[in-house]
């Protein structure tokens, strides 16, 4: 094996794909203002007051592309992405 084959870096043939992070947005908490808890891989990552907050929390956790309509990426509990009132 040449040094070129050994030093191909991330994405080199044989590398496993990065693990997908699973996001769960919990139901609305009746507070002032209302919010939803955001979990990433089973850990609380933050609280969101709107859809933009969910995207920001995901980005801060290293998720650079988030399809909020993809149920394999985001699970909305207690209401969809536009449900933010208790």
C-alpha cells in the first residue's frame, strides 16, 4: 500500500459513514413563553421557542443539514413543526 492510499483522510474507501443524529422535539410546555424540549440522540440539547431555534440547536450540535420534514431525522411529539402554543 502506498502512502497515498493510507492518507486519504475522512471519506476514504472503507471508512464507515458518520453516525446519524436523531432529533426528537417534545410537546409544548405551557410556560410564558411556551417552549419545546429538543433532544439529540436521547440527550436534552436545549429548548426551542420556534422552528428556527430547533435548527440552531441542531447546528450547534454539529448537524449542518437538517430536513425538518424527514421523519428519519426529526420526530415531532405532540404536534408538528408549526405547533408552538400550549
